[in-house]
């Protein structure tokens, strides 16, 4: 049994022992989540009763690999922007290409980014990147603070030393550094830009947490929507609130589905009247086609040896779905034919995250259904990616007042600021592939040290 297995087993025993098994401690924890804005809509972001643990060794390996990969991603950005043929492989919309061509005023592709990681004992795989509007930093830190002092954790900490992984202060430092690199002077007035659905009247809770923290650090901050912005006299503003720095929590693709390039934010961005973090250029790292370029040896041949090692060992083979030949582990293949014949080890994913487009796991489909999925992927920007076994673990969940043990898929999200990993959160989702499940959310993440 590994150190993590032993720790999880001990935590679960604590939950089932006196004085914790009556779950009287759980309701105050849930009430504090609601009070402290740890919700999405009317749902708590964390329905789980234990954190996710990673060992110090796992975390150190994750940090090293993530930072090397982010360096490679930044290098790919430079190559793609200078090479039209490579940029075309990213499957950007014309408006996305135009926005990507604008220098944001600071050198880093992404001030704030995360990677979707499968971390399971000694294995590590990066499945996708998000530098467009990554979330979870404020949620993860707030959850860690709540769980750290809850009764079962206090007993657990008598035996295990735990380290919290908060990132808000690092995020703010990165925002201000990018603003200074942009040429900003003094204390910026900050707008957190969110895209609010028509049915949503309230501000998203994580944005509230971030706004409140920025204000506490001395930065005037408001949460705004694109509809509220205006650009006049060389100043981007929401009403009387003049904006120097936009913390963009709106995906470029989603933004362009509702607004065009004459939007006040875009005009202010083009005029260098406002610093936008992350920049519109960061959309390059949000496209799943990015992994096509990263896993193509002809693109990365000149990259540093460590970056090529990380790509080779930790990124699954990925290609944009299109007619023609490509390479698969040094073999030349006809891509559509290869996809059809190898469904058991492949997954089809839309190039952009979208509620309209779905992923197709080959091993969950019949040959006929897989053939239809391949045909659909040929008509719309999709990537094909080699299967990565998901990390799974048992988590306790409070369901209608009862403790239930559920096996959950665990995605670990290292959060990087200006290319340096400073925080980590975990996203849990139901293992069940069939039907609709509401079980999912963020779990606080702790580094677990050697036994005391």
C-alpha cells in the first residue's frame, strides 16, 4: 500500500469513527461554503468531504514538467505566429487570428494558465491546456482554508503534515507585473470581465472572491460584463469607472460568438489603451490543436532537450482531424483510416470547448457509431488524441444527510503564473459514463508530507 493509499484509508476511518460519524461537523462546513461564495448557481462547488492529496514527490515532478511544457508552449506560440502554415493548423477563426496578431504589451503568452493533468502514483499525463480563462485558483484556496481546520482534518493532521496550495497572491503579483511590462503606471483600476448568461442575474462567485481579494490588496476592482463597457476619449470604462487592467474571464471563442471586432474592449486593446490579462493571443494555448504542433517532431526538433523529453513522455499523441497522411510514433499513416481502425485507443475532441460539440471515446462506441463520429469530426475542427487512462479515487460525499463513498475521476490542475507553478486545484467528476450526473466539483488539494 502506498503512502497515499494509507493516508486516504486513515482519513476514511476517521470519518466513520466517533465523534465524526454522525456528520454533525459537515453541515457547518457546507454552510460556510455557501456564506463564503463557494457556489456555482445554487450548488456548492465541493460536495466532497475530503481533500485530494498529492505527495511532495508528485508535486515536485508536476511542477518541473509543467514549467517545461509551458516554456515549450510559449516557444510554439512564437513559431506559429511567424509561420502561417503552422498557424493555420491551429484552426483559428479569422477574427481569432487578427486578435492573436496584436502584441498585448507583455512577452508571456499566458500570465495565468493551467494544465489538465492525469496524475496517478508514478504516472503523469497532460491532456489539455487552458490559458484563455483558467479558473479555480480562488475557489481552491478558499476550500483549503475551510477544510484545513474542520474536525476530521484536525485529527488527520496529528499524523500527517499537510501543505496548502494557495495561489491568489501569486496571481495578483503576476497581474501587476504584466501591467508594469505593458507600461502601466501607478495603481491600476481593474475590471474582472465575465460573460454572464441571460438567466444569470448574480455575479459568479469565484469572481466575487477575486474581486474582494484585489480590493483588500489596494486595487480598485469591479466585475463587469462586455455589454457594460464603453470606449471613449481613449479610456475603457464601465460608467464612471475608468479601467486600466482587464482580468479577462471570457473565452475568446465565446466572446466572438456574441460580439464583433468593433466592440469597445477590442478597440481599446488594439489602441493599447488597456492591459488585458490573459491577452487575446493566449487563445493559441486554449486550442486543442496546440498538442498537434507539440507532438509533431518537425515542429519541435529545435526545442531544448528537456522540453522535448517532457512532450515525448507526458503528452498523448494528438492530430487535427483532416484528410491526408501524418506520422504516428515515427510511422507514416493515413489519418482518417488510422482513426477508424483504432477506436479502442483513441478519443475525438472538439478543438474548442463547446456545449454544442462533444467528445467521442472510441472504446465506448460501436464501429458504426465511431465511423459516424469520425465523419462528423472531418467536417468541423476536431482533434484525435491517444487514450489516457483517467486517475480515479474514492471520495466521501454527503447525499441527503448520508455518507456515500463514490469512485471519482480526478483531474489535477497545476496553476502557473508567468510560467511558474504556484498553486494547484483538483476537479472531480463521476466515473459513470452513462446518463446525467450532478456529482462533480472542485476538491481542495494538499501536499501530504511524511508521517509525523
